[in-house]
């Protein structure tokens, strides 16, 4: 399953008042099969996450 989040924001940039990435992106990177950060063709900020769905889990 692929989940794409897109918005008109200014992108993912470091903030001087933040010590790091926070919890969200590192957690997604741990749980997802893949994580891509970037921009779409319209220059919108985009986060693309791919999760593997196991057939065993679906059967329960």
C-alpha cells in the first residue's frame, strides 16, 4: 500500500528552534517499507510512504 501526502507548504526544512527531526518521520521510516520526501510536478511538498501488506495479516 502506498500513501502519498501532498500540500502547498514550503517543504521540510530545518528549524533553528528544533533539535532534530522530531518523532514523525523517523517513526514512519522505521515502520514503512520505503519513505520518499520531495516535491511533485506542481512543486507541492510530497511525502510518499510504502507499506507491505502481508497476506497472513489480511486473512485474520
